[in-house]
C-alpha cells in the first residue's frame, strides 16, 4: 500500500502541470522509483539499518551480510529472520521513495531530468537514510529503541510514521531545489502573480484519494509488529488517519471561504487533506482519537498560511509540496510531544522500563506536554532536537548537492525555448495528446486584405472557432470602427473589451511577427526573457494551455493590468498597416476565452 502511493503522486502531479509537460512529469516519477531502488539497495538500507554507529549505519551494503546470504533451509528461525529483513528492506525503500518523490512535483516543468536524477539518488542513498537511522534504528542517537541508558533526554524522539523523518526531509529538499532553480517563466511577472496552466482537477483529486488510501498502510504498518498489543496501535491509526485527513480538508475549505478574494478550489482542499495526513503521521497510533481532529484542523491552517507565504517570497512550488510536507511535517513532529499518551508510548516501545527503577536508575515513561504526566517536557525537548538536527543535515547535504550539480552541468533548468514549448515536445518525442492541433485560420477583412491567424486548439474546437471568426468578420463590415478583433457572443468589439492578438504567419519560416502596442513602429513589450525570436515571446493565457499564440504584455505605466494588443491592417495587399495597434486592458490573471468558458472578473467592462 505504501508503494501504491507513487501512483497517487504521479496523478496529482500530472493534473497540476501544463498539458505540454505530461510525459516529463510521468517520466520523472518513474525515474524516482528506479533510481531510488538502485541507490537504496547499494547504500540506503545499509546507512539506515546498519548495525553499528549512532550517526550512520555501516553494514548490510547491497544486502551482503550473513542474514541475507545464509541458505540453510533446515533452520526455520534463520529463514524467518531472513524473510523479516527482506520485507523490512521493501518497506523502508517505499518510505525512501516517498521522501524523494516529494521533490518531483515541487520543481516540475523546468528542472533538467539528468540533474533531478542525481539529486534524487543522493536523497535516497544518503540524506533520508541517515535521518531515518537517527530515529528508527536500534543504534540511532535520537531513537527510542536504544538501550534505556542511551535514550535522548531519557525518552528518545517520537516520530511514529515519519512526519519529520520522511516529510520534513522531502519538503526541505524540495524547498532548496525550488529556490535554486527559480520559478517557471510567467509565474511572477513584474510582481504580478500569474496562475499557471493546470490540466486536470480530476487527476489531482483521484491522485489525492489514492494517496489517502495508501496512507493507511503508511501509518498502520509503522508498528512493525502485531504482537504485545501493537494491534491496538495499528487499528487506532486507521481511525486517527481518517479523521485528521478529513478535518484538514474541511479546515482549508472553511478558511478559504472566510478569506476575501480566495476561491474555493478542489486543488486546495486536496492539499488540506494531504497536509492532515502528513501531520498525523508523527503520532497516528499513539494519541487519543479526539486529538486527531485538533491535529487535522491545525494542519489545514498551517497549509493555508504556508501556501500564502510561498507566494509572498516568490517561491514557485507547482503542487504546494513545501506547505504540505515541510510545514505540515514540522507540525506533525511537534504534535507527538504535545499529545502522545503514556500507555501508547509503552506499547510502541516495549523495551522501555515499565517499572520506575531499572538497573538502579529511575525511569519514567513520557507523555505529551498536554497529557499531564511527570516526564512530558523531555519528549518535547527530544523532538525539537531531532527537528533541528534534521534541518541542519538536510539543508547542508542538499545545498552541497545542488551546488555540485549546478557546477558540473552549468544549469539546473531546461533552456528557455524548451520550457516555453513544453518539455514533452523538446525531449520526449512530442506532446501527449494528439487531439491538440495547430490550426491556421485564413480570413479577409472588409477592405479585401487577406490575413492568417495560427492557433493551437483542440481538434473539435477548430470548426467552432472558424464559425466565430466568420461572424466577427461579417459584423466588422457593418462597423467601420472595428479592428480585426474577435467579439464575444456575436456582438461588436465596441461592446466587449475581450480581444485577441491576430498575428500574420510568414509561410516561409512559420515565425510570428507583432507590430507595436501603442501606435508607431515600436515593438510590443515582451515578458519572455528571450527576445531574439518573435515566436519565443508567446505565452499561453492563464489556465488555458492550448492558446499558445496569444500574447499578453504589461503596460509600462502600471503593474496592475495586462494589456492585450490587437494589430490592425490598412493595406489591400495583406501587409500590416502603420496605424498602430488597438489595446484593451484586462485585470491581471484574466483569461482569454473565445468560447465563453470563463467569465471575466471585471463586470464593469461588459
């Protein structure tokens, strides 16, 4: 079930990216699993479960120790031990792959896959296993499984199923990668936050539900045994996981409803569910059931606040992995130190002395700070020390890895042209969906001049657009003030302020030219960093990945509006005239929508 979480990650990420990067996203998710399996086999398992060392394991490289190689079919105990170790390898690998995949969605649509492959292998082979060794091995310096006299602050750090070990590790690695690679082209245009194309809320929601289902395996199997009353912890984990996820999603929906100018989107509710799941992982089976509702609600609030903070600091996280996993994981690491019960601690860690006196020394089983036992503060201190060490370790190794990759490859991201066209077309043999086609519409204006307009549309929409264009041209013959714009619902452009940039197509080289935006002979402002080629400046309308050739640009006088340029033609030979370009102003983030699929936000413009 934990491994099936990879299916959920893949669907969620595909639904969150532009349709032009579908293959690349799927490719990187498969790359995660493949690279993680190889790296974890040779190094990761040894660093995590190696028998020696408080900081890092030093045995079991490539499963080469006696417990894996012994082949005595008559020794039942040895065979049982071998079976247990093999199953532990797969379970640990699934956790490691989950931690690594968190990075994939955050840096989607611009990260080079070779650079990503190296980064993911370092996380799986070194970064994650060392953190997991600290907390989950029998020798780790923060582990509650060590001998009583070696326990950190006398209790050890509690992270039941990986809020800190898995999710803070993956979330912090994602944050470092996002900062290093920078935002996608068009995400932050001159301090205006632009919504980027997302191809399918259906995929996002199905992916979330798949992960929710997989989380039952994630949290229930964390007991690692069903003996000694651990079945109660596993069964309780199912209930608390359900309640925390549900409350997290509901909290985000409620907070979005109360916040001004915030739309209630399925994507954000999905992320609230995931943040609730991340946060409950630190103590799922070790708390009273009612506490899971509190943890889930706080997780929803944490997601809303952290998501806003990323935008303020201009960090571009495609799937909001950082608010979910890093900040949700930090809350999930603190929660056990507040709410764990004394009885569940003793069930989870049966080697802890149940009598207060053990080998001449006094031991007291801990509980959460709010649960009223004598040793509650020690657990909070141990978890905070683990969290601090985790942040320092992951921050250092991931930063050095990014620096090394950038030094060797000179850049972490794909080139600008590939990013604008879509990585599928440039690196993976073409787009994923063949129903999208490039269509050239040829038409004549009232003065007889012939023009062409190239646009990438769905095959089924081509005829619909041609009919709309025909109506526009027919209406323009009755209104001498109309330019070559496209009217909505059959009305003239004098009545509607929604317009589209008609571009001439040079049949010899298929390059698109643009005339000035304010009259005269100047060129229109181009928000693309690369201005050498006319075709490189084109950007899709926000939310509609197939309007490839529609251009928007910012007016030099203000950053609050987006100006849409409509070139005019006065010549009878098809050449563009010099009378300039008619412009309309739309609010930032407005959608270019010829078929009325989206409503304009500015009702006064109608």
